[in-house]
C-alpha cells in the first residue's frame, strides 16, 4: 500500500485531468466567481483495509487570482507503516476564467530526511519546471496545460463550474510527466454526510496503465469530489469517501 500523499491523491485526482485550454494573460480578481475555498476530509481504504484519512484544503492566496491547495495524511496504525502523519503536499496556483496554472509544488514526507522531498517551480515564460525531486535536480520542458498532482484537483472543479468538458491533461508526478485521458460515466445519487446527493462521474486512465479511476463530483457542493474508486485490472483497489466538508 503506497500511502505517500503525492501518490494516494492521484487516486482521487486521476480523473480530474482537464483539457488544455489556453490561459488568459492575467488573473481575474478572484478567478471564476463560483470557485469557493473548502476543507474536506476523506476516509481511505486499500483493498478493503482502512488506512486512515486524507484531508485536502483549497484556500485563497495572498494576492488576487492566486490559490493554494494542501493535502495531508491522517494514517491509522496500518497506514503509518507507509506514511508519516507529518507528511504534507502543497501547491500554489493562478486561477483565471480560462483555467488553472500551477506556480509552485512542495511535498514533505514528514521525516528529517529531505532527500525524500519534492520541490519545484513552474517557469511558464520558459515553458519549463525546475526544482529538486528526492535529492536530484529537475529541469524539464512542459506543455502549457501541465498540472501537478494538487493543482489538478482545483483545475477539474474550475472546468466543471465553467461548463467545459475535460478531455485529458499532462500531470507532473515526481520526475515524470504523465498524460491522462478520461471520459464521463453519467450521473449517480450517492449517500454523503449531507444526505443523498446527485453526482456526475468521471473516469480516467493514464496512458499505458492498467488502473482506472472513477470520481464522483457533487454539483450542489461546487463539484467537490464526494468519493473516488481506483481499479487495477478491473478490481477495486483504493477507495476514498467524504466524511466532512467545510466551504467558504
């Protein structure tokens, strides 16, 4: 069981790969007006075994148009075999009416060994991302619609709020740029802490992967995901279920 937040969050966001729409020249005062800060907590299980919880928070940055996304793990005794409760994943991003553009990404595994951490900065003028990944320098050319594993969560919400149809997106995971394709799988009513909610389902698959991820987004909650399920070779593997949510 891989409990590193950078990896586990992919189970939630793999379907949140958004189309490469052109970005506006500058940020709007608050980005898309319907986008709202939120703090969510999810119960995570791996092949039916509970590993604890994951908390994710989207908040406004210090300047107009800038947002932050942070994820941390709350592992139980089983989950602590693979991840520290001090582990953090953070992303800063620019949000415009055209979409989301990540600016910085940081992953701290929670230990004193900084060689396991990930830090990089996006240089959009140069079309490159630079930083350090697990003790090794990173300098990589990237296409203009690249996301990181945290910013893509906000990107999906922005796309759905704008009424656009996502088609695929390159996501930087560690040192690798991976492309995900995805498709809609209809609607479903699911049980949540807020009662039974109508959701829209998106499925995704990374090129060359045997894993397929499905994410249930609730329009009434601003398209915040309420559950996700990742399959490997057709069998369910990682499940995430919303247990609490604060908005605004």
